[in-house]
């Protein structure tokens, strides 16, 4: 048994994940969790399917603009594509000053909507990254 946290929403319900032969065989609420006290909603109770569903995607899939078929990508290729598009968008939408000459140093071409299943440290680092890049449209699902 491994203690974990449900990945579905911002509540952070505790889970007990039972593993046998390196395979998840069951998930139940963790009675030691001060948040959920052993209870799980239907989505949390079914989260075992996240790892055991035979239809689960385990590769990076990409569909080019106007293409009809998906193709598999290597992780490094996908990360390079994302980084290139991020930098290009920042470059193309950078606003250094407004029409009155006031300093802006921002981009309106990049926004971030974070997920509620990330922990505080991850959200802090995402906020720092996007702020350093000049984005001002930064939000998180847990706060909305």
C-alpha cells in the first residue's frame, strides 16, 4: 500500500493505492487523511482506471495543422516544439512600452491556466516562469 492524493480536483483527498507485482490493483480512501477522512467521490474511487485502462494514452501524440492523422513524437521533439512556439509567441507579441511611453515589459500572447491538481510548489514555479517571461494572464483552476 502506498499513500497518495487523488489527481482529479483541488480538494486533495487522501488515497491508499494498493500495488501488487508493480500493478495498481485497487484504490480506496485514506482514513488517515485530515482532508477526506477515508472518503472518495466517484471520480476518486475510479482513479485506478487512470493507470490500468487499456485505452490510456502512453505516447505523445501530435496532429499537424490541417492533417487528418495523428503521429507519435519523441518527448524531446515535443518539448522543443513547445519551447520554440513559446519563444516565438513572446517575441511576436512583446509590448515594451505603451502609446504614452510608459514601461510595460509584457506579452499578451501567452497565458497560463494551471490545474488544481498541482501542489503549491509546482504552482509557485509556474507562476515564476510565466511572470519572468512577461505574461500577465496567469490563473489557476483552484482559485477560479
